[in-house]
C-alpha cells in the first residue's frame, strides 16, 4: 500500500469521525433550543391561563398551575412571578 493511500485512508477516518461528532453536537444544540422554546411556550400559556382563572377563584387550578410553572421556570423567575401574582411587590 502506498503512503498516499495510507494518508488518504487516515484522513478519511479522521474526517468521518469529526463529521459524526460535529453532527451529534449540532443535533444536541438544536434539540436543546427546541426544548427551551417549548418550555417557554408552556410557561407563557400557563401564565395567561392563570390570569383567566383568577376571575373564577378556583384555588385548586391556580395551585396546580403554580406547581407546573415552578417546575418549568428557574427559581428566581418563578419567585418574582409568584410575588407579583400575590401582590407583594
């Protein structure tokens, strides 16, 4: 086997590994962005639904929404939102 063929085969192996790694990284980044966008949609929708439910004074629904929002939001954002909802700010 010639040196040229060995070099070419080695380059092909490295390139294919790099391509596969890059593809996996890109897929993971896009999946994370999609997940973040979906989480944001859930949060905004639930906040709007919460405002609609305030008129009905149904505490069980409001508490359920608060629990779900707590899971989806970072702690600081959730606490700020909750304080504004409770009228403490």
